[in-house]
C-alpha cells in the first residue's frame, strides 16, 4: 500500500511547542506527509508563530478559527482539507513523538488495518510517569468503551488515532470538545472496522506546562460513549 499521510494538528495556545512539532514531522524520511494545522483561536502568540511557519513551509495548510471551539471542532475543520489516503491526529504539545509515525502506519501496510490507535500502555520507547488519577480515569473510560463496543483496546483516549481517510470522512461528527475521542471510537466500532494498536512513546505534560484535559472531560466522555452507542 502506497501511503500519502495527512497529519491534522489541532492547536490552542501552543506557542512554545508547535514549531518543534512541525520540525519533527518535517524530518521524517521516506514518507509523503501533508500537514494541516488548525489554530483554535489561540490567545497567546501561537498565531504569530504559525505565520512564521507558513513562510518557512508554504506547503503547510493553516486554518484559524474565529472562536475557540474545542479539539473536536479543530479535527473536523482539518478533515475537510485532507488529500492523503491516511489521516493521523497529532497533538501540538509534543506529548506524542512523530518518530512513531512509521510504526503507526505498519498495520495499514501489512495487515489491511482500517484504524490504528497508538497505546501508551504497551511498551513504547519511553513513557513519562505521573498523574495516577488521569491514568485511572483513562482505564475506566477505556474499559467502558470496550464493554459497549466489544473491543479489547488498552488506550481509548490516546492522542494518536490514525484512519483510512475515506473512513474518517464518512463519519458525521458532532462533538466539538474532547468528546470527539469516544465519539469517533464508538462510531467506528459500530461499523465493524478493523482496529489495531501500536505502542507509542509518551511525554505527558503537567497543568503548569499547559495540559488542558480535566475531570469534566472524563464525564463528557462517559456521556458520549453511551450516547453514540445507543442514542445516535
């Protein structure tokens, strides 16, 4: 399978890391990559950084939302510009390492995968240890998702989700917040698509460093799991 990869980067107040993410992606060899950055109405100097990026890398597609709408909204905006046959979601905060791209793409090449999730819990090169309660919440959400979808995934809330582009484009997505994660997962599972997991490295941030997901998002995720399994 010849892969043309489209990378969607939702971005909100990531002035310190967005350039580093882009440079890491640009250094990846033996892979055709389209980069789509969606600035979700950042209030720091992210927009200025993106202007500089567009001058250095004019091939990168950059969208700016006029209002802050959430990660889900940014992903939906990015999907509309995708031209590659594989779509990968990349967070803008460097918690996830683009050096894992080739490993994430292997199931598409070797096993005809439809969907690949990067898992932080099966032995990537490195995983930062902290936030037990986040880990526990993730495990609870993943377990609930597995119960309602009959999958055996280990990391539903992973930031690395990769899809055949025609599959992700076929979904009618509703969630503008972090609820996009369970929405996508449940909807794809209901359609019986073939899922794979690949271990990835993870350098989690603290809230002081800019981490944004909160306990409120966990409750939204539970709501979305049940909503999109039985009521949508």
